[in-house]
């Protein structure tokens, strides 16, 4: 069982990811894909403090993540690949193997974005990028926690 | 403590008062930052305006540890840290503060205090254990808030290292283990008392069985969750009370 969740969440590593998804899915590793964090030691130190010792936290640029995607998918542990924004996910999906499901877990208010569900705000451009992902075969849904019902991309229009 | 810090601390007590999905605790953080940014208003009005807007942006962390982030971000504003680096810091801080705060308070301290109160009531110490427990919890919470704000204000953009070197990451897991032990002790004892007719020996044997199970889990770090172990201890207590004359 490889990567079981590809998630976009601008809070990156936080309780909803580590406890909300990590515990019920018995996650063994999380990959945080972010070009800036991947080269920034102090940010990595901060994120590491938010993860229990039994979960391995890796940092990768989009390029590194795409290169290592196949290896993670063969990892015997359950894993989460996490990104902070729609464009990073799009870039990853273009470079890596096809991603079956993309989870929108938390994209919050910024200028130009409108609220689609309480925890997902999207600009028209971001929505178009997600539509592109869906057109290339990924199932895109909004779902903050495993216990909540996944909301299809079409309902976020 | 200067007047600005005191006002910021008081405002932090209501940091979730304007919580919304749009900014989460951002408005509360902005409100708490305002007294700390007053000196910046006098020395650099343009920077102050930008800082005030930034301080009220999206933010989400444990409310009791939000002072660490508040202090660090305000200090970074005075240190003229570039805006993009401030945004990165603001984005990265919720992760450790949320995780450590949840473990320290919700997983560790709250169940520990509740268990102590239950044990005190079950042992017949008196009703005063209830306000004493609440007082103790809130004193700790406020002391942590004061420490957090000072740590943040002292360290600024180096707050990650300051948190890492502090008591917080070292002691937080111990609070969780303390909660395991106390919940394990309290549940069987309270159950024994509530079931009625139990002798003192049965009560304390039940409590000791809970302690033993949970102590073992602490020692061996078993895969059992605290909740499962507590339920197991509770069941042991019921059996013990049932068979003890």
C-alpha cells in the first residue's frame, strides 16, 4: 500500500493531517512538497516539531517529488503527499505518475478567491487548474477529514 | 512586563473570539498584536500599516500557545524581516504550535486535571478539589501564555530554535504519559465508588490495576491507545469490585 492521500492544504503539516488523517490511516510517512521549504532548514525544523516520532516527514521540491513518486508508491508504509497550493499539485501531477485522487483539504482566503465550501476558497484560475487535473483523469474532491463526505469538484463551481 | 505586553496577553485570552473559516484566529491575533505594534507606529508608520494588515491575516494554531507566534511575528516586524520571510514564518508556526499545544493541553493537562479532581472527589477529599483543579489548570495556562509571549518577543525569526531548545517539546510527551496514568487510576476508582458497596481495599486495588496497566504501556510504549487502556482498566475494576466481598 503506497501513497494513500494526495492533499492540497495551505496549512501544510498540522493536526488535521497528522491526527485527523494520519491516525485512522496508520500513516508511516508524510512528504511535504514545497520548493521553498525543501531548501529551508529552519522551516523544516518547525514542521518536524509538529509530527510524532512514529511518522517520518520528508521534504522535497516538486522535481524531487516527481522523481521519487514511484518509490513512495512502493513503500510498504502508508503515506501522504502534501502540498500547499493548487499550482504545486498541478506541476507535480504533470511530472509524476498519474494521481488517481486529489484531496482539497484546506485552501483558505486570499485576495481573488471565493468560498466554495467552508474550508476551500478558490480563484477562477485555480478552479480552472483543478478542472485540468480532472480532465487528465484525477478525481478531485474536497474533504477535510476522513469522516466527512467528499465533495466533487463540480459542486465547488 | 510592560503595558503593551500585558494588554496583548489579555487580548490573547480571547484570540478565538472572532474565529472564522476565512481567517481562523487571524483577527484575534491582529487584535492582540495591536498594543505591541504601537512603538512601530511612531517610528515607521508605513511598516506599521503593513504589519497591522499582516498580523490579522489567516492564522491557525493552538490558542494557548498563540502568544509564541504573536511575539515572534511582532519582533520580526521590528527587526525589519522581509515580508515574504514573515509570511513563511507565519505559515510554518501553526504546525508545531498546534501539535505541541494539542498534546500538552488537550491530551496531557486537561485529562490529568480532570482525573485528579475525580480521584479527589472519589476519595472524599471535599468539593474544593473542583475549584482547586480549575485554578491550577488556568494558572498553568496563563503562565505558559506569559512564557510564550516573552519567548516569541525575545527570539523573533529564530523562534523555531527557541521552541526546540525550550521545555515545551521535552515535557509535552511527559504530560501525555501523566494523563495516561491518572486517567487509568481515576476511571476504575470512580467506577468502584459509583458502583457502590465496594470496600476501600477494592477501590484502591482497582485503581492500582489501572495504574499497573497504564504504567506498563508507558514503559513499553505499546500500541494500545490511552482510551483502550482506560476502558481495559475500567473493565478490570468492574470485575474486581464484582468479585471482592
